[in-house]
C-alpha cells in the first residue's frame, strides 16, 4: 500500500454502560497511543464555522462533502498536522461522545473478499466527519456505517459512541463492511488492538447493527468456522495469532481482572468481549486500568522479583507511547448543560492525572490547547511527558509520590467539579471552572516533577557516601 500511514498497533479502550458505573453515567475511554513515544496533542473546541464543509484527508486523499449543519464539539487533535487532524475523541453539543479509533486486527479471508480502499477513510478522519453531525450514539453508528459503505477504509478500526443512555462499539470489517454492538447497561468492555466482537445476533436489531449484506457475506463464502451455527465475529473476521497472545489478549485479561472478572490464562484468545460488572465502576477505576502495567503479577516491567524475560513478555496498557488518555462521561444526574465531561490527561499514564473538563464551553485552557511540536514545559503535554520520563527512571522510588499526587489532586479537582455542578449552568461558568481545574492540575504536575527531582537527586548513582 502506498499510503503514508502513521504506524499502527496501539491504544486500549474501556466502555461501561450506565448501570455499571458508580453515578449512572455512560463511559467510553481510550488511551490514544502511537508508534512513537512523543506526539504532542491538544485539547480544543471546534465551532460550527470552523468545521470544513469540504474535507480532504492528508494521508489517503479522501475527498468528501460534509453536511451544512455541524454542531460544536471538543476534540484532541495532533499539535502537528502534517499527517492530518487525528481528532481522536470528543463530545458534541448534543452530549454525544465519540472515541476513534482503536486499531484492530483482521484476516486474509475477508481481505480477499473485501480489500481495503487505498483512498478511503482512516483514523485521521473519522471523528471530524462523524461527531459534529450525530444526535445519539446509535445515529453515530449509522452515519459511520453509511460512510464506510460509500467510501471504504484503508485500515481496520474500532470506534466507540455514547449518549446518556447507550454505549455502542463498531468494528470495521474489510474495506467496506462493519458490525456494531450496543453494550448492555450493566456491563463493560476492555478492548485491545484486535477484533473484539464475539457473539453477534443478526436478528436483534435493537442491540446489533451491521452492513446489510454482512450475514450473506459470511454464509455465501463459508466464513464461519464454528460448529454450533452461532456467529462469533472474532472467529470469522479477526485474528488468533501469536502476536495476540503477547500484545493483545493479556491487556484484556488484566483489565478484566482489575474490574473483578478473574480468569487463569492471560493469553486466552477467547476472553469475553462483554463482561457483566460485579461492582460499580468509577472514573478512577478506568484511569487505573488505562495506566496499568500488570502490577502485582510477574509480568510487571517495574517488578523486582520477576525475571527480565517475564517483565518483557506482555505489552502493558500504560506505556511510553500513551499520547493522551480520555474518559468521555455523559452524566444522568445533572442538568444537560453539565452532562458532558471529557476527563483528559496527556503523556504516558504512569505519572499523569485526568482532569474533568466540561464540554459545553466555547474554548479550552491554554495550557491544554496550545501545544506545538517543540518541547515546552509550560504546556501540559510536554510537562506530563517530562514527568513520565523522570518517573520511569526509578519507578519504585517515585511511585509513592505519584500516588500521593494522584489522590490529592484528584480530590481537589472533584471538589471544583462538585461546587460547579451546584451553581453553574452557563458556558462561561463552566469555562471558568475548566480554567481553575487546568491551573490546579498544571501546578500539581509541576510540583510533582519538582519532588521527583529532589528525591531523585539524593539517589543518583553518581554519588559517593563519604562526609567530606
């Protein structure tokens, strides 16, 4: 393929229905990972007059006319746009959330029947051409599905949508096909970089949607390997490779373990896609999961009792290639003007903390909005990246400082949010709260970095313990 794509094989997604969460919100969350360790990100609001009516992709050359009635929406685009926008995630003014994309896997059987489209759409494009035009999660699935049928895609991806009631997960199949599942209200998903959808019921259109000819494609081409006659899309269209056993499956295993679903084999190809929650899931739970690295197992890269081989066997969820993490929350216990919250942090997740930014605003705080490709520790992306690099240099020395910072900062952010929820309804008031939280989070991150420097300097290898 000639397309100059950004290298793939990244990201981890978490989804939770409204009855599975602590406060009755829907949650869709993802680590936006890349191939390179550093790729500066920004947090912005896109207004209707800033949204293109004609869109042309940088990587594929896809050209598409967009509707005339876009809504305002938040996004986290690249700071450097040489490869396109890569909006990644956001919430629009109708409180519909979208995260795109999770790179997934496929197999040669479907690619032989429905090859990729070289000038189709990809991760670079999907949020920008879908999120401003949808009024529900289901409508997001339907719009993206129609675009895939018309324009095709050059890569396999998973995409999440949520509104206050529903969470949907869509996976692309070949060049033009797709399937989507409504996540039950009492359940959650931990999705790594592989095709994740397993059981699929073509007769239940309230909870399962797909390309109109997908079932016929399977049946006519004898693609179903299962003897029971059921349709498991992971078996039909996905992979079951050695790479999955070290790169993908262990992340699902560990994420499910953190949320209470314990299984024995971290390399199992058939770990469930959807799990019924055994306890209510909080935003903090999701952040811990998306920052995790197999703690308290022999697979932890920071472990002290495991072998080097064990510590390097599996790809962790929290990794140096985390460019940002978002937890998109649509709340049901507050007025609609306050419902959309984009919890956001930049850089490797081991030493950052998510901030609950309201999305019904006209602008975002400068320290989160104005990153460039040049190193600048006065910007939150680069400050977070600096903290992560230093923290990684002696994780076990610094982790208690990290945990103290996370607890104290998280409590202060929650306090601002709780007070704002009581008194604010207008965009200007929410924007003021966002500014307060950004300033607090930036100062806490700067203070944490300073504490790491002070503690680390006393424990440098380049020292000699002798009173002179």
